[in-house]
């Protein structure tokens, strides 16, 4: 019946091992998208690139450590928001500040 719907039966690649079947994402608990699943070089926990915050666009070169093992904490969102507010803040020019006594 599946062939009448235009679907083809697919098989797992021969190169897949039982080890990959045991790895799951610590965030979503899923083992899907194994090409997007990275392992921590310290604790061997798995994480999908898209489940991490901030999201990783690609698998990093070299060693990678999960949020639990990493000493580097990502910047929080409010720091970015503060920069946006500072960008649009209107400030008096230095000339206006020096001429302030004139208008008093």
C-alpha cells in the first residue's frame, strides 16, 4: 500500500553503528538528526545543534564542551537589548552643554 502512495521504503545506512543509536540529545531526549548531534568532549553527553542556546550554526572545529562542562557562559539577551536602547538614546551635543549658562 505504501508503494501506491508514491513512497519508497528506505533502510538505515550500512555505516551506522549501535553506538549512534544510544546517543540522544540532553535537551529534547531525541536521537533524530544524528548529523546535527554533537558530543561533549568532556562528559560525552549529546546535544542537537538546534537545541543549544545560543543555537550553533555548524559543528565547531576542535574540542567542544557542553553548557554543563563549559567555563564560558554565553552572554545573556538583556546585554544586547541595552546596546539597542543606548544606540537610540538622544544626548545633548557638547556645544549645547557649554552654552547652557546662556539660557538660564
